[in-house]
C-alpha cells in the first residue's frame, strides 16, 4: 500500500517540476515580447529554481527507494 502511495507522490512531484519548467520557459519567451503569463511577481528564474528543487527532491526520493530495494 505505501509503495503505491510513494509512486503516486513521485509522479506528482515529477509532473509539478516539468510544469514549472514549462511555465518558466513560456514566461521567459512571453517577457521577451512584453507580455506576462503569471500575475504574481515570480520571474522565470524563480520558477526554474522551484522546478529544479522539485526535480532534485524527486530524484533523491527515487534513489532512496532504489537503495532500500537493493538492501532487501
């Protein structure tokens, strides 16, 4: 049961990191034309940082799961 829950969490975190990456790239392109997509004061760099943190956290969790499987 907990393994299924962890896999769902990994997938959600990975999806969030890719969505943030897509938003950061799109926001940067739109800013070059003078438009903005996000109404709050997050720049594309901040979104990219959040995407990187989320992806790193997901990778660490996956590596921890692999390590636990190898130990068994």
